[in-house]
C-alpha cells in the first residue's frame, strides 16, 4: 500500500492569496486537481476535508481527480448538497504517455490508459483531456508538439507541487499550441488545497460547464502561492472575456 504523499512545498493556507483578489469579474475559481484518501491511496486527506478546505479558501468549485477512479454521479451530488459547494468529477489517468486529467467521461475502464484509445473515447463522449504536470519527469513515450495538439485539449501549466509560473514556459507553449492553459493544486493534503486554481469567465454549475470552458480555450491558471515560496512572481491576472 502506498503511503500518503508528503508535498515538498506545503505552505500555510494563511499565506495564500485571497481568492476574491484573483477571481475574474463574474467568473469562478476552480481547483482542478485534488485527490482524496477515499479513492486515492497516496492521499492523506478525506474527501470531506478537501471540500471543506476549498470552501474555506473561497474557491467556487473543486474537482476530484482520483487516480484511475471516478466518483459516481450520485455521490458527487450528495457531496455537493451536503457541503453546499460545487464538487466536480474527473480522473487522473496513468496513461502510456504520462498522467492525463480527464473530465466528462462516465466511467473508468482500462482502455483509457492507452492514449489513442483515450482520445477516441474522450471525443466520442464529449469530454476533454488535459496533460497533467508536464514539468514532471515521466518515463516512456514523450509527446511531441503535434501529438499534444492531437491528444489534448489543455495543459496543466502550473501545478501546486512545482515552481513553474503563470506566463512561464509551459504556459507559453500551451498558448502557442492552441491548448487551454489550466492550473491545479495537485492536492494530497488539506493544506495544499487552493494553492493553484483555474479561472473561468462565468458560473460553473457542473462538470460540463468546465468541459465547455476548456474546449473553448477560455481558461486561465491562477497561482495563489506567495512569491517567496519559489522566489519569483506567482500570481496570474484575472481572466477577462476577449
């Protein structure tokens, strides 16, 4: 059994930027990458504590992106109603080209771990696929630029476990490739929730609102960590409609 992961850059939540200071006018802030101990063995925080912390941080929604597992719709509704907070289902898949965040799929099955099959199913189901933490070393096949355009709808250009910045290399590459830039905390602990988020220009009632914003490339990563945590400017500008 895996032990809960210890994040290398745990920051006191009191030192994170206030969500209201970076939320786009009329828009929403979503932590798009979080793992609970209920379904992810490397997490040390329960789903209820994850959601409570996201609400406490002033976010508008949190995505449960468990490893190769999906929360059933009925449980997502129950969690959302009980916490009076928007909870969205997703998955982090360990594919043959690295980890991929997917949203809008109805279930997990092993065929999703092969990238060409994943892309076919995501397209057929009307979902989206986002390359997770490309700044992290991964063995095996390495996607080229054309592969990324073909396989992914977005790229997690800022991840809470890494020092990459808004406006940095991965953000620039995603924009040049025409892919949606997103950010996620990659939370495996309560303290990690809301380190990084994705801003969208409107309300998010359910996962298909998020899918639509990613598909339309209307997302912006927002880093709420203090500059001193990595010694460089961290915060993104609020997203505005074009």
